[in-house]
C-alpha cells in the first residue's frame, strides 16, 4: 500500500481528533493511520520534530507490518504507582511482593520475591555478584523456604543471579539446593547457547562481578501452562521474539491481586536494549500483552518501577518514537553515521529525560535501522 500525499494530508488534518477505543484496533489501515490519540498530539508538540507529518515512510513500514500508533492512550509521562510492599492492593498480607531493584552497575534490573505464608517464589534475579548476593540476603531475611524460581527470558541480567538464589548460602561455589527453576524451553536453550560467549565478552569488563557459572532451569513449561506454589498459580505466556530478547515470556499471577511479571517487555523509565532485530515483533507483543494484561492490577517490569497497564502504552510510545527519529536520521539506510547516532541519543534523552541506560540508544541504532530497511524492502 502506497501512502499518497492525500493520505499524508489526512494524517495532519485528523491529528486533532481524539480517539481511543479498543475496537479501533480492528479498523482499516487508513483509519489507523489518521486516527491519532491525544497522546500523539501531545507527543508531536512535546518532541516537535520527532513525530511529524514527514514520517510517512516509517509509518508505512509500521502499517505494512500491521502496526500503528492509534492504540496508544493519552499521557506523556510513564505511570508508576509505587505501591508499598506491605500495602499492595489492600488484599491482605500475602502475596507480599519484594522487588529487588539493582543500581546502575547492575543495569537497573529487577528481581522479585513473592512471599506467601509458607515460602517464597523468585521471578528473575540480578546481573552482578554484588546485586545477586543482596537479593539472596533479602530472601534469607524473609526466613521462609525458596519454593521456585521463574524466569522470563534468558538475558544475563535476569538469569545470572539464580546461582546465588538456589545456593544454601551466598557462596556461588556451594552445591545448589534442589529448587524448581522454571522457564520456557526456548529460554533455557538461549541460556545454553550464549553463556560462554557472554562470559568471554563481559568478564574482562565486570571482572569478579561477572557470575561465572549460571544455574539452569530444571523444569520447562509451555505457552499458557501454569504452576502452583503455596496456593498461588502462575501462568506463563510465551511471546517468542520481541521483548528485548529472542525468547520472552510473561508470568501472570492468577490469584488476587492479579499481577504480572513481564520481564523486558517493559523498561519503565530506562532506555531499552533494542539490538536483537525484533523491534516490530516487540510492538506486536505489546499489542498482545494489552489484551493479556487487561485485568491486571500491577505490572512488574524487568527494569524500572511497577505500574498500571499504562506501562504498555509508555513502552509502545518509546519504540514508535525511536523508529520515527531513527528513520528521519538514517535516510532509509541500514546503518547510521556516528553523528546521526549522537543526535538519536540526544533526541531520545529529550523524550525520556533522566532515563537510565542511555548508552543503549546508539548501541541499538544499526540493528533497528537494518531491520526497518529489510522490512521496507520486503513490504
Ligand atoms: Zn533486562
């Protein structure tokens, strides 16, 4: 489908229409194209050149891939609710969710401890030895047995610290306890395929902070399978490629208060890693997640504060903006010049002021440019 000048005019003219409806997702491509939400308008004002009527080429690629911005709801700022650990949802003492939010050296990754009356379930872990020991110390301070570890995806910042979690003490050389470590088979497979290369790549940089021996899943689950520990049922949803990894899953707690652990489908307040050649799949997965998480009270992301369903919208806006700016700067080429990467970084920092991990903006640029160029060529 070719976007004519007339369609482009329509985009501009209809930019003042405020529309938001789930049913709109079913509308025609042209309607999707012109039906901008309040957010789109605010975004256009706030970021001036970022989302402009010149970005037809980028929008066409998105449309050709079944994606559009019309589902993005209104609000410029990412939403967090910062619920206190003890006051979650007013649903009583359990489950009590303890987030472990790593600092900058641990690339702001989140591991979670879900405490119930008789034990704890961990979801993901931490990257560095220091943060993993801190997470283990938090687990020990709860003084209840670790019942299971659930993994969302195979990146080191989420899986490396499992070695400490399942250790009888904080020494990683101890014989691990027999704890169910549960993931999709695809997650385990990528851990196996990448551990050695990651160790070689990162040990010289992280030195003793790099966890030299990972502990692997000992139980696989399939899409929509559930596991139950201490009366709490966790159901996994296999998202495949398109989070920040080639294998992504989210875990939904089906008991009240119906929360979800979404791994790196969402970076809240931080710049995401987008260099795995799946930014378009990521946008599709956000659409899917919007339905899966419709009744969720709180989303616990892989990086950043927890929040409402608005976190899905915020992540979607970030990726759309990144695509628009990158397309403008790349001139449809599959790589960016160093100057263009610097400008991309500057503009995304303006879009997300104070966001952590800003080095990832430039690092992901060529991968995203190549993916979009290939999508345009195939479209
Ligand atoms: Zn991560």
